[in-house]
């Protein structure tokens, strides 16, 4: 797709602009808005749910369906609480917190440099009368069954990968897989973030797409590199410019004690470089721990060498909400047009754009033939129809929604059987025969894949 | 697709057989199996997740994408707790429970006819020393933020529809919709069932696909009938036989106080007729309550008549897990073949079948050309490759997985450029040119749609 840019184009500088666009156009808005919202929870509206579903489908297609060495899974959000003891979350998944003895507020011990919200001046929290730091577990808890005792305690999963480990043996045997192979799933996870922030970037309920790839220890490095390259190719395929994407290897003091290496894939958000995906060598930590806690041997036997061993795990973990946010931030432009007009446009990659094409009759009198075109196109992709307002305003609405193509049916169309196809980014217009319209759009939509 | 049945065919009589098949083949199995499971929670394995995703995609396509009067939504599982006060769940969504003063166990007050699990004989619970019934709320609770006070209480949603009501105004305005129109979403919901049972039929974590359709009071009946017919057509389109599907209108004493009418769509499970979907006329109850609790007017104005009113709501609510279970129960057959052999087969509708076709080289020597066919077919549908074991055993494995077509590449294929296509239900075989294979399969896969 052409990326010719109008002369003056401004990228997103402040999140406020995007947050406002997202709410106004129905991409993403605060959960329970009419009750004043709820901190750290977001809803995806009509455009947002299509964007998110497109991203998830692409991931599933690439990571699961196109490969024979990866199996899919969809596990429950609540699992046996021993899962989270074995994983180390019950003991270690916590932030150190301090309480203010005066106002009774609680703060993250590593964020006491911020201004105290209770103080009239800009006094920092660190000057308050604070308790010693105590650990605060970030898992959300609930209770199951009718009794109120400790036996009924359960956790909402803090990451989607742990059920992959507990289901490892069942999936391997039922799918008749041999090492090396992976198990992947997409789903919700929950963390009781003390300070949700940066729109959907750090929220309390979020969606992950995780792959755990199981291999022999001699192949750790090879598979780590393989998956790092695969995942970078995926992100590049979403259209991110090279100067907005980077990898950051973890320093040795950042690594979990069981991890040999880890690389973050970072995106340049308006609020700085931040992780959207992590590729981790988790070693045999998870399977060994679950073997121990469940009293079940999760090791495998190499049929040729007869060696018995616990597989090593290479993990790729991408935040679906974070990647959606990166896509939106990256796509956002305010452009000054030749006529001095301004337009806001989301230059979303066609593969993730919620609507692929909009059909616009120049006049309501042309609704019938335009509707016929829409019906035909809708067999192939998600197509929108709009006959309200002048054509310029309708183009602007589609620009804001990130729709790659507008198809205009005018009075000449009745004569020559052609329509005008306008491309979102270049605003270039093509005259295309209705007969070949679906093929024309399909070809241009797929050109960047 | 032909439905010729071998002479002796036995439908599923006992759930045990299906539960066993589902675990063995990786459709569905207990969550946290290695920890002994967790009551009321299930995981979908490699075949199950494809089955479920296919069903969800079909619903989304039919209810959202093919219609201009329905918008999609994906709201958070946790929302502002006032949501559940307004909906009436905090006050009324409960089962009456009794405690045994001797053993301290708790039972549903309407299930005291069952045998007491603590008594050595088969003494019924009702003969125990029981307290008076008390209401036990079925919503799962959690706490958010760092403080432990009541302000942090939150609920996991007990149904996906309530966020649709709280987001009604935002979605309507951002999507520029006018009545009549609907909002639909698919997602997880949670209920603290005291007695989860019948495999995935009554579980504590489950997935719903719900549509709330908003209309003027004068059109309630029309839209109720429209959606009832739409949803019945959907279920019939999944291949359910007429004698396994029925509608059951609620008696007036079953209706919620705000509901004018309700019809259940029921499926004949091995454990009897049970609801898989409900179509409900909810009136203006939900929007009125949220207007009141949020202090926000959720009414609309008819632009022609200037009438201001709170929309009436027609709801369709289908259980995704229940429908998957119905599909599996309905598809299950044990058949006696001509040679006296037995086969287990899942006669799943091709649209929901996890794998659409399996490519099987007759010999491992033919792997390369068979792989080439698989690569080509995989561009169109989910295709599996299997070269292990004799061809009869490989057919049986695909029968059990519900795969509609097996494509066998044999030594003749090298000469004549043709493969053998075997249809799952009739086991009839066709010789098909490799060139036209994708088109041939596509046509036969879509024939029943």
C-alpha cells in the first residue's frame, strides 16, 4: 500500500487525543462509564472488538494453524490453587507496598517519588509518615463453593501460560505430539495493579497470547532464536515502522532466577519505549515445579536415545491490548490537506483494520445499486455502508475508523458500470469496474501481507 | 452431505463415553487435571478450541457481521459493582441453602432429597439436623486495589448482557445507530454453582454469546418472533435433527417479574431435555434500572414523533459450552461396519468440525507429494497431516475427531494425478484430480450450509 503522506502530518504526541478518539468512535472506552468507570478496566466497542479479533486471528493463524508443531488450548481462567503455589505466584508475585500512617493510603514502595495526592502542596510521598514496605500479592482472589473456609480459595490466573504447563501431558498425549512442539493459547488474565495507567497499557484485566514451546536442552538456543525472529517478523508484518520497534535483551540482574535469557520487544509509545511482547527461556522451571507439586512426572523419553528428561521451555508472550494500543498509536495522524482542511486518519494495516471497505452512494437516490455492491463485497470482507452526509464528511469518518478503502457509487456508475475507489492513506482515487471490484480490493488489501 | 448410515448405529446413551472420548482426543478435559481437577472448570484442548472457535465465529458472522442493525462489543469481565446492584443480582441472584448442624455441610434447600454424603446409610439430607434456608449469592466476588475495605469489592460478571446495557448509550452514539438495533458480545461469565454437573453443561466458568436488541414498545412482538426464528434457523443450520431440538415457552410463573415472554431452545441431551439458548423479552427493566442507579437518562428520542422513551429489549442468550456439548452428543455414534469392525465417529457439521480434511500418504515414501497437497489445502481450511500407522487406523482416528474428509495419496496418484477422497459419514470414496481438490472440498464442505 502506498504510504505517500500529505505534506504536513503530525503523529500522536499525547495519549489524550487517542483516548478521546477511541471513545468517540467506539474503539475503546472505560468499563462502566455511566457509573464513573472502574480503575484499570476497559471495554472494546464495535470498532475495537473487530480490531482486537483481527489481531487475535492473525496470531492464531500464524502461531497455531500454519504450524504442525504447535497445538491450541483454551483453558479456564480459574484453576486449582495449587497451580499458583507451584508457579511461585502465591509466594513471590507481589509488589512491596508502604502505608501512610496519616492518610491511610497505600503506595508502591518504588513509587514514593510521586506527589502525595492528599497533600495540598506537591509534597512527595516519600516525606509522609510511612510504614516499612510489605509485600502485596498481585493475584486477584475469589472463593468457590458454599463454604467460607480456606479450602475454597481460588485465584484468577495472573498469566495464561500456567495452565499450558499443567495440561502439558494431556495435550501432548491426546495430540500425539513429540518434542519439539508447542502449546498456545489466547485469553484473559488479571493482575491487581495498584496503579493502572497509560490507557489500556497497564490494566487489571487484559488479554494475552502465549506460546510455550517444549524442546530438549540441546536445542534451547536454536528455538529461542527461531521464535524471536518469528515474533519480530509478526510485528513487522503489522506495519510498525523500524524506528518504532526494538528489542531489548534483559540484563542478568533482571532475569528470573530460573531464566537463562529474555528479550523484550518494545514499541515507542507516546509515553516512551515499553514492552509489548517478551520472549523468554524459562528452562525446566515450570514443568519441574508442577511435577513436584502434583506428584506427577511430567518428563518425556527420547525414543531414540532412551534419555528421560524434563523439557526446556521457550515462551513468547504478547499483550493483545498493548499491541492494539501500539497499532492505534502508530496509526494516528493529523494531516493538513491541500485545501487547508485537516483530517484525522488511522493508518491501520489492512489486515487489522476493523472495516475493510465502505460503500458510499453519492446520493441517496443511488442507494439500491450501492447496497447491491455492499452485499456482494460482504461475502468477502467486513464492509460498511453509509449514505448520510456529504461525501467529504463520509470520507473523514472512514479515515478516523481506519478503513483502507472507500467505494463511491455516483451517477456515472449507472452508465459505465464503474465505481471510484479511494485509498485511505494516499487519498488517490481509481476508477474500477464493479465486476472486478472484489478481486481488486482483495489484491490491494493483501499486498502488504 | 450424504447421511447414509451403516446398518447398526448406536447414539450416545451415557455421558461417560463422551467424557472419555473428549479427554482422550483432546476436545475437553478437567481443568488442573494433574492436581485432581477443580469442580466446575474445564479446559478445551487442541480439537476442542477449534470446535468452540468455529461455533463462536459462526455466531459472530450471523449475528453481527452480516447485519447492519447489530454492533459488536467486548467488555471487561469485572465491571463497577453498582452494575450488579442495578441489575438485581446482588439482591436476588441466589439459591436458598441449608446447613447441617452436625456435619457443617451446606446443601441447596431444593436438593435435600439426595443422600447425605456423610451418612453411612443412604439417609436423605432432609432427615439431617438442618438450619432454616438462607440465601447464598451465586456471583463470584473479588477485591481490587490495595485496601481491604468494602469499597474494593467487585464481582465477576454473572452474565455478559449487563455491560451491554451500561454501554448502550456509548455504543449507540459512537456507531451512530438508531432504533431498532442490537448490541452483541461473546465472553466468559461465572456462577458459583453449588453443584456443577453433567460435564460442561453446568459449570462455574462458561462462555455466553448474547444479543440485546433495542426497539420501541410497539415492535416488541415482531422482534421477539424475528429473533426466535433467526436463532432456531441457526441451530438447525448446525445440523441438529428435528427430534433433538424443541422450543419451550416459559409458563407465566417461571417468568422474571419484568419479562413479558421467554422461550427456551432445548436440546435432547443423554441426561434429558435441557436449555441451550433463551430468547427473552426483558422489557425496559435493565435500561430503566441503570438509568436510575447511574442517574443518567438512557432513554432515546424518536426523531419523527419526538416521543421520548426507554427502549424495550429482546435478548437472545446462547451457552457456547452447552452448544458445543450438544454438538458433540449429537455427533457421537458407534457403528458396526460391514466387516464386523466397530468405529466411533463424530458426525460433526463440517462448519464446526475442528479439522476439515486430513491428508494421508498411503506410504511414508509418498510423504513429499502428500505434504505438497497439504500445504496447498491449508491456504483454504484447517488441514491435518498423518502418516503414522495403517490407513484404516488413520481413518478411524479422523472419524473420532469428526474430520469430514480424508484425502489419501497412493502409488497410483503419482501416475494419474488423482487422490482418493473419503467422506466421513458414508465412508464413500471418490477419485479426484489434485488440481481441482481444493474446489471439490470447498463445494462439499459448504453444501450443507
